[in-house]
């Protein structure tokens, strides 16, 4: 019998002994076992801590791109995971939530890299001035913790449960040890095998213990983080482990909860909201066979609508087909195991001591394509509790399956009370088209819920539903739900970072944070900062401009151009009682004038103005004031290039505008401080700055001649089967296309991919080795055209000259290319550079 394996300390291995049998949820077949016997858990944790240094040294941008690459890699292999997932009893739709929902967490967290600095640690919040003169200050930094994230997961989401947690700790720079539940660990193992095989993660970033290692918390340390998903009962036991207390180990629990859905009094039969409510409850009862910690367990409806909701739900549940989840006509599969089915039945019996079972009180039903007795199938169960304020069973008993209880309320206050009787839930929802009802419920019920969905006809089409946790929102809840928070965008990542307050001078803290702090020493640039590429610009790099004196004509003209006729700029008779002494310059004229002073006019690495983040006007500016600007690099933010743009990053420039005309000779200065011209405006301006192109050699005539001189009949390719002459004849042919001699062909790239392929010319990525050209047969050399290599060299140069001459005479021409579609002169140059680099590298010529 196969055993579900572990990936620990850099290798795959099995535990000792026979282990716990695991059965196919549909057929009842015993097909694998799990055992953790013989595993050295302390060594596994220490291995992760030691290997985690590699992950910690990566920047947030590197980690984010790593997650994106991993998500794309897994996406291509997802079908194999679906086949395995059917064994858990999940339908294809259920598996989509688990599998592709897990990949979605990787994508979502990868995109968060844009919100973090381009370094290994995060700088949080705004600087704090601790002195009158601004020469002693503080900031907060957040660094990756030096331990491991230990994730103890439930059985119901073996892929999503792992990836929603790991995506976050990997983004923070922390390795993980994952413990999936034994019942579905085989699916987690399959995904981890692909992750390890990809080689995308640094070794040690992920270890897998397939099953329950009861001693996992015995040796956790203060730098570790522990998360738990599962039953509230087990969670409380783990939370009180003495090692967690002794080492002050952060512990996050996401436990099962009795989530409530509220139907607003306005949502009567015949309204879209009534239908939405019934549909939402049915979905939450049957998706994953009700095995969701976010499923709707309590259906709270107005007293006068109980019968309507009950009848409508029964009609919908009657349509739910149960059976083999591989079959298209099956809507609901099975529970994860026979033991789980028995547990659910026991819990239903407890609830039914006070509540009435109104649907599903029978084990006699048909399972399509399967044996209902061999598999862990169960018919949905709907109960009704008529006295929910007096009877608590439905509020405290978790039947983790396709089970839910209807209960009535008289007033919205009663509905809120009933929702709170669950003693803390992951999620609640209210379906109403009355925004006043929605507001009252949300504000008053928020204390007991981690998330509240407000659903109505306007949001329905785009709503992700009651039971769907999203990467950008916190997932967790108070009380019974565990008191923890997971995901939540940047909030989740910070859970794996250590916050530290840093105090010092602005100049020192500029170096520490990598962000220029006001009042820090400037780093005078040796040339205009806009002449530098993104890589060469550093925080603190600064330029002081020349002066400009504001005239009354400037103010009047700016008002006429912009139509900004605010009285302070135009009507000097209305200034009494205002803060203005005379006609004042427009604030946006000041910032525009500043740009005129600091912008470098010539073409260079600065590709575009990217925006304005903040601006403050500190005092009025009048006719005769003389201003100058100090432009300083505040921060650099990496970004992905998109469309027809070269790789670039964003530079945030701190703009300070000073007034030389203000007399501050009598100003009281802190001891040791120098007299300064007063600030009149500060702003943060963003520019898109191109990165250096250091990947490709420019294909000048001299470079090409040098490469041809090195190329001989004996030159061997580093990849592929081309001979030197075949390579040159291929390049000659592509030059005939580029010069317009050959245009009678159809573009080979499919239309849906053409834009992406075309735009790839602008990036700095090399063509993959062994790229296939559409007219060349794979693994076959075409007949040679020329008599020898020298002739091929001459014809190659001749055709290249024709290509250059064509665009010199026709600079606006656009020609077709077999692979990249229509190309202009510049794009043809980009293709030539990439293409020649590709083949000259192939023969080791550059």
C-alpha cells in the first residue's frame, strides 16, 4: 500500500509503520496511508530556519515575481490536481475553489510587491519628528522573522489552505512547514511535488509533513509563527501549548464557526433579494458538501417569511444531484470520509433535540454513478429552530457538512442578537435592498464577525459570495472563530515581519530606510538627476535649481489660461479678513513653475510623468517673491513593464520650493541650526524612469564584422542543430522580410497572442534557446542556398544594408513579420538586436 510522503530537509521520504488508512471518499477504496512516525520534527524546523536566510535576502520584488512564476507554473499543471481532488469527494466546481483559488492567492500576493520598497525589509508609516528642529526623528521598519511558519491545516481545502498561508509568509521572506490533515494530504503532496520540481522556490522555503505530528509545537521558538485551521476545540488546546507561552510564539487560529445569513424584512418573495438569499444559502450548504468553515449554518429570517424561505429552500435542495463528482450532472459530491459523515449525523442529532428537521431526514437516496453506502454521501439537512433566543443548540453545535438551520426574528435588533449568539464568526451576510438596514446590521454586528457581506441586486452579479475569503481582505474572526486574522493584503504579510522603531538623525534614517527623510543631508548629483537610469538613482540624490521671480503678469496669465478665477488671485478688493495680503499666486502655478525649473528638457531615461502623490502649500506667494526648487530622490519603486514600453521603475521625487525673499533674520533657531530659506511648498512627484539595457550587445557595423570574423566552418552551436552557414542564411531571410522584399505571407502567431508577442520586443528578455521559427521544420536543416560560408557572409551583409537603406528612405513604413506582426522602424531595430544577439550567442561570438 502506498504512503503519502513528506518533503523534509531537501528530500522526499516516508514515515515508518503502516500509518492511518486513507479511503477514496467516493468508492471507499483504501488507496494510501499517512504516518509521521520516525520524523525528527526539531531537525525539520531547524532546517527551515537555517535555509530561510536565502528567502530573507530576497527583495519584496524578487519574492513577488517568484510567486507569480510559481502560480503560472502550477496553472499549466492544474488538470492533474483535479483528477486527484475527485477522491476527496469534491466536484469540479468545488475543486476550482480549492485549486485555482489557491493559485489565485499566489497571484494576488505577488501583485502586493508593488506596495513594498525595493529591498528586503519594509518601511512602515510616516516619519515621526521627535524634535523641534527636525534633526532627531523616528521611523518603523519591519524585517522578516528568522524562524519558520508552521501551518497546521484542516482537510477541506488541501491546496488553498496551504497556498493562502504560504503565499503570505513567502512574500514576507519566511519559510514554511506545512502539516495538511491526513484525510486529504495526498492532494497537498501532489501540489508540493510540482512546486519542488519547478525549482522556483529557494530550497527550504517549503517543507511538507503529511499528517498530524503531535509534537510539532514542542520545539517552536520565538522567531517562529504558528497558524491553525480546524475545529475550535483542537485550536484552543494548541493555543494553550506551554511552548507557545514560554517563547511568546505568535499563534493565529481560524476555527469553524456558526456563520449566520440574515434576510432583510424588505426582501419578500418576488424581490431579487429573496431569490438571491435562497440561492446563496443553497450554494453554501452544498459547495464542498458543506465542509467549509465559512458555510452558512444559521439562516435568520423575518418571522413572517419563515415558511416562504423554508419552501423555497426545499425546492432548491430537491434539485441538488448527489453522486460521483466526476459526472457532469452531479452537483454535490461526498463528505471527506465515512467518519466525517458519522460526525455530522451526531451533530445534527444534537441540534434536533430542540429544532425540527424539515428536509433530509433520510439516508435512503440515490447517488448517481456511485454506491451511496460505500462512499461518504449525505443528503442535505435543513432544520428549523422556532425558539432561537431560548434554545442554544443551533448556535453552539457545528455540523461540518451540508447542514443549516432556519430561525425567525421579529426586529433587526433580534437578528443582530441571534447572529452574535454564535459567539464569534468568520463571516456573516445580510441580503437587503435597504441601505439603512444594511448599515444598522453591519455596524452593530461587526464586533462578532471577521467579515460581513451585504448583498443586493446591484452587487449580485459581481459578488464573490458569502463563503469566499479573498486575499485582499482579512480572513478570521473573534471568539469561537479563533480571534485571528489571515491574508488581508499587506496586513497578512506584516504578521510574518518583526516591527522595530528606529531613532536617529534624518540623514542616518535615510540610509536605514532607503527613503529620503525631510531635513536629511542632500547628495548633490554630479549631473542632472533626469540623466540617470533607474538603477543609478539613489535616495537623497539632489539638485538645486536656479531662481525665478514671480510677477503679477504670471498670476494673471495663469488665471486666464486655467480659468481659475478664485478671488485671492483676481479680486484684490476682497482680501479683508482673509489670510492674503495682496494678490496671491495660484498654488498650481507654483508647482508648475517648479517643474519648469527642475525638468531636464532633452530626451533621456525619464520616460514620463507618472503622477503626483502629495502636495502642501505652506504659505502664500506674491508678486516679487523669488523662488527656487530643491529636487531630491525620495524613493524608488520597481514595476512591471507593460505594453510597448521598455523596462522601467518609478522614482518618487521630493520637491521643496523655497522663497529667498522672506526676511527670517530674527527667526529663533535651535542650537546648532543654520539659517534656512522658508519652505513655501512641498510635493512628491513621480516619474517613470527607464532601466539600463545591459542584456543585449548593440549591433553596430563594427560588432557585426567582429562576429563574422570569428565565425568559421568549424564553429559549433551551443544549442540547436544549425551550422554557421544555416544560421547566416536564416538571418539573411529575415532581413528580406524586414526590408520589405518578402511580404506575401500570413502572420503565424494566433491573433489572441499577437499583442503580447509583439510587445515582448520592448522587454530585455532573451529569446529562449531552441525557439522555433515558423518556416523552419523542427529537427530538420533546410538545403543551403549559397555555395560556401563566405558567400553567405557577404549576402547577409548585403541584405542588412538593404534593410537599413529601406528604413532610411521610408522612416514611417510598417511591415509585416511572421512572428511579431506589424513592425515600424524602431520595432524592427529591437527585433534585429534581439535576433542577432540570439544567434551570435548561439555560436559563442559575443
